[in-house]
C-alpha cells in the first residue's frame, strides 16, 4: 500500500454561511492541493468535506496519515461516535439526530477502503500544512462571495 500524508481544513464565514475547504496530499515528495466550498454551509460540513474529498482523490487503497485541526472529525472517528450514530440510525446517545449523516456515511465507507490514522493539530498555531489548507479554504469561500 502507498503511504500518503493528507492535511485538511475547513472554514466558514458565519456558521452557517459561505464556506470552503482545503486539502494537501503528499506522496513521495510530491504535493497536490485541492479545494472547494459551498455558498451556504457550516464549518463542520466543510471539515468533513475536506477529509472526504481528499480520500476520494486517492486512486487505490492507501495507508494515510491524515492531519486536521477538527476535533469534531478526529473524535467522531477515533472515539467511535460516528459508527455508533450509524448503528443507531444516525441518532446520538441523547437520542437527538446526528448532524451531517450523509457525510459521515460517505466517510465511513472511505475508511473501509483506506487505512487512515487521524492526527489532530491545534488550528491557527503555525502548523505549515494546516495554515496552507486554511488559506485554500478561506480563499475559496471569499471567491464565492465576491463573484
């Protein structure tokens, strides 16, 4: 299996509001940048979309170290919350509906293809790749609102 490094971030102006996401994929010293966004979304949707889009860009099953500043994404996967929500019909422990079930469903499917280790980093703390992903995300939604 190829070993890939992925860095992701999501951003939103207002929550909800215009949002963007950015990802940097690194393999064998080469990098690829991805970005996108939506005119009306939430920060958590953009964080999830960044991870999903980066994993979908992989052409074959890979070993991935995925670095993000989203505790929402990292904790929901590593602590088993997303799988629990899925098995409970997308209901949380408090019986309230889990948010973004269609995105979680897609991510859980991708995690069956790729072997992913999630790494959390503090956002806006000088981590070079996280800062780059944030710039990609912010620039994308700013272009959405200017055009």
